[in-house]
C-alpha cells in the first residue's frame, strides 16, 4: 500500500518537478558562461579531436530536422488561405483571372510554390530560434540574450523586405514588363508566380543584411570603420546583386533595388559602430 501511495504521489508531483527542472535548466542556460577559448586553439582542438565535431554536427542535424518539420506544418496550414494569397499576388496585373494556364499541372505547381513561401514566412521565427539554440551554448550570456531578442527583429525585417517588393517594386516593374514594345502579353501562372515569389523572397533576405552585420560586429568579426572605408566596393557589389535580382534590365527597376540596399548598407555601418561601442567594455 505504501509503495502504491508513493507511486501515486510521484505521478501527481511529476508535472511540477518537470516545471522546476525546466526553470533550472533555463536559468543555467542564461547565466552560465562558456569556456573562453581563443579561435586558434579551438581550430587546433578540432583538428586534434575531430570526433568532437561529429557531436556538433549531430546537434545541427536535430535542429535542422525540427525546423524542417515545423516548416512542413506551417506549409500545410497555409493550404487554407493559399488561394487568397495567389489572388493578392495577382492584383497588380488585374487579379487571378488574368492568369492563363496552358499546362494541366501548372495550377498545382503554383499553389504549392505559394504555400511553401507562405509557410516559410510563418515558420521564419521558429527556424531562427532553432539556429539560435544551436549557436547559443557557445555564446556569452549577453550574446545569448541579444540573439534571442533579435529573432522578432529579423522576422520584421524579412516581412518588411517582402512588403517592399510587393508594394514598391512590383507596381513599377510589371507595367514595364507587360507593355514592353507594345506587345500583348499573356501571363502564365507559373512564370508570373515564380517571378513574384522569387523577387519577394530575395528582397526579404536582403533586408536581413543590417542585422547580420550587427551580429558579426557584436562578435568582433568585422568593424564599422572597415565597412565605411570600403563603401565604393560595396556599391559595386550591390549593383551586381541588384542586376541579378532585378527582373528587368532598365535602370529604373535596378535603381529601385539598389536604393534600399545602399541605404541598408549605410545603416549596417551605423549598427556595426553601435555594436562595437557596446562590446568595448567586455
């Protein structure tokens, strides 16, 4: 009887013990400092004991699997409103009825592509969280807190880049593309959606640049003075990247891409200098 009561008591208090242990682990996670090893020594240690790298690769594999699994879930959830998103993406050309499919599988491919982009946008915070969980054990306590707080900022930057591509770039680029040489253009769903989703995705990624620079400067890998000194080279690289991203060859649309990217670069310089100032005492 006593054994039965003891087992029942353990079952009753098990949720509270799990909560207590979880809080202890969270507290340790945010308070413990990792061993401060110089980068050169870490590289030499990796060469001397390569089996330790396998542990980190296994941890990365688990984080990536969880991120991919969550992406699959958000993509499935996106099926419920993918048709509405396609209609929204087609509004700059007059609505979804302006799209003419000539392949039996074309609507399905378009549907899946839009659902995947929508699912990625929904899963972006969790994917960033998994990457942070992988890197956090090797970071200092303040860097862990900063990395966690940067996840919502990164999400806003990504969504802001996608919104910029939709509301600013597409209304300018599409009339030029559809009316070039006064030729009648019959828009296919596959080509149009591929163009729109690709543009929105890469502009969203480009808007992450200032945050990436800030993180690298916070870790001491780059300096704001170096970025400021290389601004001419940066503009050339931005021009090349804009030419690759821009769907047209006219200077107007290319300037629409270059303008915010140049502004983001100089914003990155400011953020890098702020990161250095915050890092100086440490």
